[in-house]
C-alpha cells in the first residue's frame, strides 16, 4: 500500500490529504518503468561486454577450432608443395633429359594464377584473410598438379616411343671405320679445298675409295634425293623423326628411293666424288630441330670411350676439308 501524503495549508493552518489523479499516477508509473528499462539495458550491455553468452561462447569455440584446422591444413599444403616441387624438378632434370625433351617452361607451370578477384565472397566471413590465402594456395597447387599430370602423360608417350627413338637416333658411323683411319676433316673452321678460304665445316668427312658402302645411321625415311654437279653432288637426306635428320653427300651412286623406309645399317649408297669435291669421300651431317650439330656426338653405338677420344682428336685436326 502506497504512502498517504499530506500538504500544509498556511491559510487554514491545517494539513490536508494530497490525492493524485489517475493521469498523474499513470505518468509516474511510466516514468518509473522507463527508468527501469534504461537501467536494465545498461546493465545488460555491461554484462554482455563482460561475459559471453552461451551462443557466443560456442561460436568463438568454433572459430578457434576452424583457425586451428586451417593452420594444420596449411602445414599439409606445405608438405604437398614440397613433394610437388620435387616432382617438377625430377620431371625437368631427369625424366625429360632421359627422353631428350625440353623442360616445361616456367610460364607454363605458373600459367593462370592471376586475374580477377575470385575470392570476393570469402571477404565477408570471419578470419577472411586466412581463409582466402588458404583458398589461393589450394587453387595454385591444384593447377600445378593438373599441369604435372599432363606432363607425365607426355612422358608416358615418350616412354612408349623410347624404343623407336633409340633405333632412330643416328648412333653409328656411316661407313666401316673401325680403325678410325678414314676419319678426316671434322666439325669447325677449315680451309675450303677449292676457294682456299677459311670456312665453317658443318659435318665430318670420311675418306674412302669410290664404291665404298654407305650405311644409314638410324631408322628413318628417305626424305630427299639429289643429283647435282654442284654442292653436295649426289646426296641423300634421311628423316629419322624426333626432329633429327642426316645428310650424306658426294655419293657415286644412290641405292634407295625417296619415301623408302630404312633401318640402321642398311646400305643407302656408295662413296663418290660428285659435286664440289676434291677426292672420293663422304660428307656426313646431323641436323636436330633444323640446326646442324656436331655428328661426333652421335657415334656412341660404334665406339668405346678411348676410340671416341681418338676420333675427336682426328676430326679436330686443322687443315682443309674435302668439300
């Protein structure tokens, strides 16, 4: 029961009871209620700041667990990247070397990792920086694995063709030359026998009498035959595939036809003195990828290490060439 209030009347020198109207009572009650709400709100805010609700505690625990899992996931990505890097190095430096293939270009391995922001939606979540970095790493590793998988597919095809490639590489001398006495002018600058000027000699000359058999040095197809009184005279070009060709010049006679398939050791012609030549001999060249290379590096099926060193010595002698 509320207190009864009295008020002193100075005129009558007496007290009278103060009675509030319903409106005054209602306003007073609302005021009390408003103060209560303000105090309650402030108290709730202070409590929320100082103490987490059960839901907030659960969410924070989930975020902490997620952060820990992302850290563990990144450590696993570190291990995967290390293994992948090792695979790439083996691919470039071992496997492709075995198959005489060029390493994959860096730009191929790193292709497609830039571009527009594909992770914009992830920016809205908690710990977005950590999540975005992890997503980027995963995308990059995935793309690298796909590229490496394609590289291994290529290597598999190379392995299937390895036997064919080994048979096709020009790996023997084009004429019988076991004692190496027929090795004459080799790769390098030589005096031209007719013009008497210093000129680069893109091959090896083998001296032999007219009619000596000439052997194709690897499996292939007769690509070009030429009969001429100039240059290499009667000559043959054999396409061995895999970007490798061989040229046989100054022949007396040709024993094959264009387009014919030949096997290493088949007789394709006979030594002569045709074209721009000063004596019977065979001019022999090896071309790889359209570029002329030193043929002496391709006699590994024919020579021992000592014979190979001896042949290099003989072929490097200064003087003039035969063509």
